[in-house]
C-alpha cells in the first residue's frame, strides 16, 4: 500500500468561507494526478494519494469583531464599508497576539489547527503521513508559530500520540504573501526558523522536504525570508500573480491561490515527496 501525502491549507486575514481553498485544491489535484500517472502509470487510485484539508480559523474572531462593529453603527463616520473591512483585517492580526486573558485567541487558533490536523491524519489513514502545509498572509505567521512552539517544546499538541499533529512529519512548507518579516520586530533574535523538514521525517526520508516562500514584488504585505533566515532554511521565489487589474499593484496579495508560478512548484514538491516515500 502506498503512503499518501497529507496537505493542510491555511488562509490569511479577513473573513473567509469554508471553501476558501477550493480553486487551489482542484488545481493541485488535477496536476498532481496528471504527473503521477505519467511517472507511475501503474499506481492504484492516483486521485487518493493527496488528502487535502483547508483549515479555516477566521470564525474565531467573527463574533467579537461583529460586536465591536455594532458599537459604531450610531456614529457618524466616513468610509464605513472600508472601516468594517479594516476591523476584519487589522483586528485579526492584533487579536492573534499571545494574551493572558480568557479570550486568548492565540491559544484558540492553535487548538483549532491541532483539531484539524488530527482530522487530516484520520482522513489520510496514516498518523505518520508526510505533511505539506500551504499558508497565506497572516496564516504563514500562524503556521510558523504553530510548528515553532511544538519544535521548541513551548506547547504540547493534543492528542499526544499523533506524530502528524505534533509536527513530527512536517515535510513541505509553502508560504504565500507572507508578512513574517514584520513580526521579527517584536523579537530580540529572529534568526531561528522552524525546521523543514522536521527532524523525524528527515531521518527516514533525507532526500525530501523544502520551504519555499512565494512573494510578488507588488504585494506590499509580502517580504522575502532569506534575508532573515538564510537560504539554507527557506528559498524565496518571486511570483508574478494576478491579472490585468491585480497583477501590478497591492491587490496582488490575494492572487496567489491559483497562480501557475505557485501551483507548479508546489505540485513538483508533492510529486518528489510521494516518489521518495513510496520507493
């Protein structure tokens, strides 16, 4: 029996629907299946070799952000639509920070990711399946924090006996439009990134694993990561994303999901990993 690849897709700031990653998921599956059939024509059920789960955390902030917005409805403010949008964008980043209060959204979000990764492991049928994480915008910060805390022993995932949930099988990490560089301002030292691939998976499959950071030079939220961490940890890849209206300005930030310059390297990484773990 072949070993499947578990794929988690994590969104960024703003209000999101459960199907936020549907278009990316379809593209990934189609191209992965096409390449796998070409390389391994005898593989059984190629469509089942990728198990993909979008992880939506936006609803964690939905109620408090709506309550906050309601408090301003009687005020005479200009640009109300923009203000509403800003609450659902900036408030996400602000509220996400670690907090000793009972709200502690940081803890709630990471518990949500634990829960969804556990579901992913169950759906894959293999708690030691190689894990690929694709994250966008604030989701890249959340994902980096999540696995950094696990790798540094700063938090314990639940359930304890699941290697995938504990991040021990993290093999591929793809960041899109990442503002991780901006978070470095809050730390005295910011030169130790998460380990990709994780130590345990590297012991078994030393020839696989990568972290690619995609950024569009017109995306003012996205920054390269090699200047922070070094090319031995992460590879920056400039990607021209978006169309006539979005490809040349900051609106490009939302256009990574189906861009060929993003999809193609991810599929190549998934194929390489699948071939390695199924030798």
